């Protein structure tokens, strides 16, 4: 397997999906060993740091990429398999940003009271124990929480010459912020432009469902992934994720119920492809079998997840068994 290593310099970060020339051209089946900076561009390093003082809001969520996948054409499906996600620092940061977060006044939910006070938390990583340390600032409480590395953003260039901020999740993927995007998962995205132009970033050492305050335990990440191209198969309208145990669809929209609806309709389409069900049979099965965790309720679009456990379903080979094939390839690295 061909392996490409790429660690971007600060001036090489991408801040959008679309509108950015590729940093590398790669063939399908390539393994990429990458480094991603945290969502704050490495500017939050201490509990004394305040976002309004140290952050440049035009430089948040830096992306590594985009990568041009040779042979990818609009209508194809790109498969991105996450092999390893390893924290690249021994600490991560979370913070309250003015006018941001699900339980704060925001520019879109305009209220008369002031934004929540700024506060920053630094989580120390214990690699041996596999935990991050929460330390309360208002009480004597310290909690070791499991470290669950994930990528907040995995996406391709959107269709129609659109250029979208790396803060936005939509049909092209982007800033979905779902903990489903962890090592061992395969993400399927519809190719919208020649070469697909996919990017990754926004590493989280841990995040709860919903990402309530708007920032997870944000941290730089060492990423190993394999990229594959699927021709002559129905391209997903919304991002799909396959793990060893679940089929997952992510929908992104506002209001939140429309994000949920998009993920539900996307799963109905996938069940039809996997088992030959018509929409109504798939709708009924979905109603009795689906789980609906939230991904994020803070971004410019909200993201909702619909997932179904494979254990409830007959064995199937999504996209001809690409996920299983990539899992086998990953073991050989």
C-alpha cells in the first residue's frame, strides 16, 4: 500500500470546503499519515486564556488538505477509513466562547441578557490510563474521563462551486462533530467535484453527544486513514458512516428536527439499497430499530445522527464490502 505523509505548516491550513487548491494528489487505496491542528489553531494553552483575547475567529477549525483523489468524478462515492487517531499533545482545551454554545445567547438566538462569562478548561491527558482530567474551577472536583479520540470534521468540496466555512456541516460532510467519527469507522461521502477534494481536522480527545457548550476537548491529532473510491454505486445524499457494529447517517440543518429528518430519510435510502426494501418497509423497520443521538447543536447547522445496530439486521455488504476490506488493509499497516 502506498503511504503519503503530510504535516501542514500554518500557512497551508484550509479554512473552507471548496475554493482551495489541493495540497497533494493521491490514488485510491492510498494510506495517509497526517497531522491536524486543534480547532483553536493552537492559541488556547492555559486556563487564563480568554477566547476574545487570543482567538482569531477567522482562523478556527483549520483543516488538513484538501487532497485530490485521482479518478474521482461527480456522482462517485468517496470512502475515508479512519485507521488511527492519536492525540498529538498531552493536553486538550475547551472553552466558553461569547455568542456561541447551545445554552447561551447567540447571534441567531438574540436575547437581551449578556453572553455567558468566558472560561477555559485545560484537560491533561494520561496516555497510559487512556483518560483526560476534568478539573472544576468552582469546586474541588476532579474526574478522569475516558479519552475517545474523534475527528469533528471530515468532508469534501461541496457542489455548485460553493465555498463553505470549515465550521459548517452539510451534505458534503464538514463539521459534523459526531463521536461516530472515530478510529475503525468508514465515512462515505458523495463526490461533487473532480478529485473530491477532501479534508479532515478538528480533533477531539473527548466529546459528549451534542457538544453542548460548542467546544469539545479540542486537541491536535495524528491521523492515519485510507482513502478509497467507489464507482458505479448510488452516491449518498447525506454522509454515511459504517463501523463494525452500526450503520450511521448524519443529517445537518436548522432547525434541529430537519437535521434529524435528513438523517432518517438518508437511512431509509440506505436500508433500501442494502435489503431491497421499498420506502414504507424501510420506514417501518427504521421506526422500530433506529437510535437517534445528537451530534452537535451549536454549529451554523445542527447535526443529528440516525444509526442502526448491525446485530439487528441480516448480514449485508455495503458498497460491496468496502468497510470490511479497508479494516483488513488497516491491520496490515
